[in-house]
């Protein structure tokens, strides 16, 4: 179960990659814009502000996230759905999926299919975390194995920029792919380590769901101690490097025939 309040911790840090991604979408008047994995909807609403004439739709598989997104009302349509089942309509000129596909097995096949099914000249923009080899995730995998829930963690669920670029180039798209490592300076407030609080919004969610309350609290305490060593506090903050992978592609236009 996703908890929108927990996910929205460190909102400024989590939202920055979204804006770095969407700034590379160079279209003025798209007909329809879809945000797959829209979460609680705040970032999706900025798409309607940027393209007020477009039909903007946010889709997420979490009922809790969609309930949160639909609460304020407004011009954006939000709906429950699985990215695996989504197919683009003929007017979808922009497809965005931000920090979602790392959860989806076989998402490379989805990207290749979308690149073919989207209208000619449409934009496909994706961003996924690439920090699965970071100390935070290595520690989590080790502890998950010790608590016999190793199946809840993933070692390498995403590709590198080159792999995604090759995939979409093969589909005939024009591709801009890159990676960025952000240095998040997280305030060290209270007794809990800030990287632990960050991970509770994402990577720790399936681990928690697989454990009873006593085991969860024990693993959480163990991980907090390990993280405090891996990410020490300095000057009231913890430096948390976070690698992210970006791809913006434009689908192929029909080839003009010459007589």
C-alpha cells in the first residue's frame, strides 16, 4: 500500500527530476498529455499549467494515490490503471512516466511498444532511479535476505541511458538520454536518520508489507543504524547522492514518398 504522506517527504528533492525531464519536451500545443504513475498528482497538475489547452490525464495503480490526486479537483483527469495495460490513443502527443518503470518488470518491452504505438512525432519522456548499487540499497538487500524477505528487493531493475537509447533508436525514435547524480542534502532532524525516512516512501514499502510488525520494527532499527554509518551527519545534514536516468524520445514521422 502506498502512503501519499510518506511518499511526499522530501518533496522538493523528489520533484526536481520531473522538471529536469519535462523541460526537454519541446512541444508547444499537444492535444493530449498522459502521466503514467502520477502518484498524488501535484506534478501532473503542473502539466496542465504548462499546456492549458491539452487534455491531461494522470494514471496510477494505487487507489490511495488516485484518491489523493482527485481530491482538489481541477482540469486534470485522474484514473486508476496499470501501466502494463495502457495503450496510447491517437491524440496522445506527450507521454511521461516519472519514477515508475523501475517497479515494472518487462518495462523495456513497454517502452518499445509505446514508441511504435504513439502517434508520429509524439514525445515519450521517462525517468527512473539508478541508485540500486548505492550503499542504501546494498544494505537493504543484505538485511532483507537476513530477514528472509529478499524477494521484496531488486538488484538491477533498470537499464543505463545507453541501453534505453539503443532500444528506442531501434524503434525509429530520435533520442536524448542522460544521467544525473543529485546530491541531496537532507536535514538531520530528530532521532531517525533522514535516508531511512526517504526510503520508507519507496524502497522499503514492499519490505514492510512482507513482515509482521515486530520484524518490520527490528529491520527498520537495524537499517537505521547501518545507514547512520554509511551516511554520516555533518553540519546538521546528510549528503545523499542519488543517480537518476533520463530519456526523452520523439517517435518517428512517416517518410515522405517521392515520385
